[in-house]
């Protein structure tokens, strides 16, 4: 799982980085605090020094000093000098003021009345005396008092004669414990410690009493210089047990991490910042505990962990989101592809359907044409059948006309004009009959081209009957046509309905041929928005399967009598007109009955 390894690695890096950065920030903070404390204390010490520095010089100007030095045996002058120094010490607030001659012998002092008075002591070995004589200028020196053993700052200045010769040195001693006590102020850090080291690295001011008069230099091997030992009489000046732990990353050169083993036995780590103090070769070392660094590190680690987990969660969330989006996009793509495929399939099947439809339409039109041709063929067949009867029908009137014409000629010769006229009338009537007969056949033979319209069913029946009655075999048949008074308007085509009726009637005529009392009945009745036209006969009836008779070329007759197409064509014609044609045997007696229904229509005229 490289992802998990990466996450763990990143966690470790974050922890390490937070730890290092926390340390850096913590040390910087501690160093900053140390520097602030150093600065404050530096100012304090500088103020103190500046306050006392000009005082010995001012005192040296006093004429009494010169007088005392010039007349050391004049007890009156010496007394005056002693009293003056006492006054000065009081005014300045110093612990001691005293006057030394060129040999270093104290000839007057403010404490002249005390038992441990400086008067009579020789301080020629003290640098504040020797340096003042040597340089002829003010000197500041720190040391423990020889008599008192109390820490003091010594300010000295040479006293010169009118001609500039050095006559002696005046010294002012100031106690330093005040400087120490001023370190601890309420606002200062409780964890901050301080030591002031002299040029040899000996601490003479310390925030902790145990750290006083200790060697912080860490470099002195064996004996300390004589001058140093003289400065701190009767003090051991033991080296301080400090361990330098190096310079933390990112800090200035003046800082160092140290571990101090205190005389009480506890060990503590500090960040030590060293700063030189003004005017003197003193060094201020401020030490602040490094404990807050640990807290800073822990704070950074917590913050680092929070950022790490925040980033990790955000990354996981974004990764999941992108994954889902990618999945959705993929699904969308798949869906689109499927839709496109489906559309292609649909288009393909649509095209197939269109092709099938056009094929079907073509087949239907072919069928229609074939039907027309069949109807035509059937009609011609009927014409063929009727040709014998027609022959008879035509011959009869022709013979009659011939007879009438011959008779008319004879009547003309006789001059019997009225008879001629009567014969001519007969001839005309016969001609009309023949013309009507041929007209009917002409109508029957023609094709119907027009679309269906609203027609009177009665007219079609009338026309069909005329054709049927013209046939020889219809003679002697009782054809009962119950013709309605009102027009029978229906959806259809005169010629086509007439063709259907001719077929039905021709079949009926053939069926009743053998009967003794042949009867054919035609009725028209309205039923549920339709006209129902029934053709009944009392013939031999239909064969067993009545639906079979509507199949093309089904016939029970000889070739001369029928082709078996009449009913099949009739049904197709009626279907095309939105009607029905059914046939069955009569329930009320022998014979068949055919029912033709057509939709009722309002008369358009
Ligand atoms: P065709 O008359 O040329 O035989 P059709 O289709 O008109 O052809 O009639 C099919 C068959 O239906 C006839 O052969 C006959 O058997 C039967 N048929 C039709 N009309 C009648 C009827 N009125 N009475 C008895 N049988 C009939």
C-alpha cells in the first residue's frame, strides 16, 4: 500500500518539522525575553554608574582635600576633611568616602570615628588607587571591602595641586546589593536568572545567592590571578558546574544553551544570553529556563497534526469527490453511448418499417389492381354466361321488329296508316328495350374509378335487378323487391354495390332454378347506424362450411356456370367500403340468405 506508507512518511515529516519549528520559535521567544531583560538591566547599571561617576571628581575640586593632603599632620585640617567627607557620604548616599595620599595611605575618611575606620589603612594595592594615580583620571572598580567584606563599587579620582601634580586620590564606595535587589521586579520573569561577571568571569551579582562568587568562566585551570583573589578576599571562588549544550538553531552568537548543576543538586537547562555592560569589563549573563521551549514544541506538534489531518481529510474528500465525478462521467458516457446505439437501432428498425410499409403499400396497390382485374374477369365471365340468354333476348325483339316492319310495309301498301303507326310504336318500344339491355351490360362491364361517396342503395338494387331480369334463367322466378319509399343513403359506390347485388342475385337465381316455386326476396332495413340489405332465396342452400364460399375459386358449379370468384370479390368490395357481407342458410326454411350491411349517411342533396 504505497499510499499508506506515503501518509505515514508525511506524518513523520510533519511531526519532525513541527518539533524543529516549535524549538526554533520557542528559543527565539526565550532569547527575545532574555534580551529584553538584559537591556533593562543594562540601563539600570548604566544609570547607577553615571550617577556616581562625576561625584569623586567634584569632591576632588574641594580645596579642603588639597589642604589635607598638603598638611597631613594638621589635625584641625584633617578633622575638617573628615567631617566634610562624612557630610558628602550622607549627601551622596554612599557607604564610604575617603582620602588617600600618594602612598595609598588613608589620611581622612567619613568613618573616622568608627572602630573599623579606613584611616591609617593603605590601599596602594587597590587598582582604583593605582590606576587613578597612573592615568590621572576617574576610575571605577569593583571589590569586596577589606574591612567590611561587603561588595562595593569604588569610584576614585586623583587630586591635583595647582600645578597639576597628583597629591592623592579620593574614593567613594557604593554598596551594590541595591543593584541586585532591583533585578527582581514584580513584572520580570520568575524563570529568569541573572549573574554579573567581572573580567575574570567571577560572579559578584547574582539573582540566586548560591551563585555568588562563583567562577562562570569555565576556562580557569588552577590558580586565579592575584588581582582577582585580592578583589574577593577570603572567598573560595569555586568554579560553577555548567555544561555548554551548544547554540540552538536560528539564535544569535551571544546566546548559548547551558545546563547548570546548582549546589543544591538540581540540574536545569537555560538559554544564556551574554551582554557586556557599559564602561566596565563586566558581562551580564541572563538565563531563562528552556521549559517553555518544550511547550512551544508541543504546541507546534499539535498544530502540525491538526494541519496534517485537516489536509489529509480534505485530500481524502477531494479524492473521493473526483472519483465519484469520474465515475458519473463514465456512466454518463456509457449511457450516451447506449442511447446512441439504441437510437441507431431504432433508426434502423424505423427504416426497415418504412421499407416494409412502402412494400406493403405497393403490395396493396398491386392487390387492388389485381382485384379490379379479377372483378373485370368475373364480370366478363358473367357476361359469357349471360351471352346465351342475351342472344335469346336480342333475337326475340329483333324477330318481333322484323315481323312488325314487314307488317307495316303491307299496311302501308293497304294504306292502313294507323296500323303502321301502331307497329312503329311497337318497334320503337322494342328498340328501347334492346337499347336499355345493352346499356345495362355496358354499365356492368365498366370499371369504377372514383372514390366512395354517398349513394342511394335502392338505385344499385334496381340496376342489378335489370341485369338479372334480362337473363333467360331468371324467367319464372318470383323476385320480391321490398323497395323502401325513402332513399336509402349509405357510404358506397353505385357501380360496386350494383356488382355485389348482381353476384348475390345471380347466385340466388342459379340456386332456385330447380325449384317449383322459386322466390327471391330483397329487403332493406336500418340497424344501428347501418343499412342491412338481405337477399333470400328458397334454393338448395349453402354447402356445410359457409365461410368457405367466400374463398376465391371455391365453387360447386361447373366451369360453364361459375369460376368461384363472385363472393370473394363481393366481400372485398364491401370490406373496402367499410361494410360487411355474410351468408348462411335460412332458419325459416330451405334456401340461403345473404346479408349486406353498409354505413348510413345523410343525404347530401
Ligand atoms: P360461383 O357462383 O361462380 O360458384 P361464387 O363465389 O359466387 O362463385 O359462389 C361460390 C359458391 O357458393 C357457389 O358455388 C355455391 O356453391 C355457393 N352459393 C353461393 N350462393 C348460393 C346460394 N344462394 N344458394 C346456394 N349456394 C350458394
